[in-house]
């Protein structure tokens, strides 16, 4: 019995190490994409950059990376801030992410009417033309998206890159393979305060 228990423990530790290794590889791929391809810096490194208004990303949990495209807009500070419990209405294109810019012709899910028309998804009921409505903390949505919305503002254009641990994990969801990194490109249309 002790031998059986030892074998099970070794198998569980091996799987945990494999999962951690995959997660670190996903993290490294996203960070390389953001820093090399996108020429961004981590939020905590902004003070080391000479450039005025540098492009930067913020990291949430294990691991979601958020970039707010319109962060430096003059009127941004006057718009509603997203907090836990708020209702947020989104337009989005969702992609699986490898190591390159997601292809605009290959989202796995969208509610942007122009994208739905472009891809010929007219009769697909899972591709609604209505904004996605999320009440943070109560609506079932992948963790990377939910966490990254906190602190954004109404009318923000947000890009979130996340490891599989904050996406669908080990689940196969539609056309998204198990353990896939994801990229969500979102526009926050409206924030309804709690």
C-alpha cells in the first residue's frame, strides 16, 4: 500500500511540474511578444524609460497582461472606473495566442458586428451581436478577462494576453485547444456602477 501511495504521489508531482513548466513557457512567450514585438515595458519599469508616455502592460495574477491602448487620452480620467461589482458592457474579439500578433481573420469568438459579418457567422447563435454584459465577481467569464477589467475606464480599448491558467485551463472549449494562451481585444462600451 505504501508503494502504491508513493507511486501516486510521484505521478502527481510530475504532472504538477509539467503544468508549472507549461505555464512558465506561456508566460515567457507573452512577455517576449509584448517587450520585443510590441516594444512595451512592464508597468513597474516605466520610470526607467526616457520616452514620454511609454506603452506599458500591467500583470494580473498568474498571468494576465493588460495593455490599455488609449491610456494617455486627455479625457480618460473623467470616465467611470471599473470596480468589483460593477456591470461592464463589452465588444470583443477573442483569439488563441501563440507568439505572434493574433490574426484578425481568426477569432474563436466575437460580438463585433463587422467581424461577425466578415467571417460569415450570421446564423451562429453563439456569436451574438449584442454587447457582452459582465457583473464583475458574479458573472461567469474567464478569470483573466475579469481581473484585467478592474481599474479600466469606460470607453477604454483593452488588450489582454493570458496564460491558460487564467483562460480555459485544461478544458477544451469550442475550437480552443486545451492549455491555450488567449488574447482578448476589448472595447468597454459602458460601465454601470454597483
